[in-house]
C-alpha cells in the first residue's frame, strides 16, 4: 500500500524496509513474516498490560467465542493447532490465574470441559477491546477494510491448505 492507503502499482518502488535488506527478491512470504512480527509486537504489548501472554489470550478468546464460554481441550487443540501437552500447560496457567475452570463433561465423564470464569471473560474482553482500538487507529475503513479482510482470509485459506497437505 502506498502511504495514502491506496494499493501500490506493480512497478512501484519496494517499501522502505525492503531496501534495508540484501535480498534479490522480497516476495509474499517475507511480507507475511514481517506483518506477523509487527502484529505480534502489538499483541505482546497489549496482552502484557493485562499480565497475560499472547498464547493465553488466544485460548481465552476461543473460549469467549464458544457457546456458553465452554469447550473441550481437544477441540481447542484442533482449532489452534496446538499439541495436547502444550494446551495442558496453558490451561494449568489459566486455571491458576482464576481465568478458567476445568470440570468433568456431564455427558462423558472421561472428558473435561473448560469454561471461562467471569474474570477470564473480563481479561479476554479487555484485550480484545484494546486490539480493536489499535486496529481502528490504522485508518482502514469501509471497503478498504473489507478488501484487507478478504485478502487475508484468502491467504489464510491458501496457507492453511498447504500446511494440511
């Protein structure tokens, strides 16, 4: 994108950060990696203000968006592409902080159900609100915002399919 928010023509000069690197070609993946680094930095700043790690926020977010603020750990692993061992450590941390509870599934006592507590909903919502505030400050509005979302969704679909292959 050009500094005025319009899409750069194909023959436009590369963004400033590209010129600082000794690369013959900076392609899509390099741009996605840079975007990931920048967004991760913002996410870390926002989550740390609430005393939470970004990975913990993502788990809380899945629960906040789940029916009844409840989910099975295996389902969360599937959604987030996390190992069961890593998820167990995260859930241990979130439970110790008082943000979730774990209890036997009333329909199948061999399974566990994870549920957000009111405190967990609160911290998740505050981080989410701060992220939306930051996103709003980017100046992407209307059709530009819709175009960006469609493009990112398309890339996610492509990358996700490739990772699953």
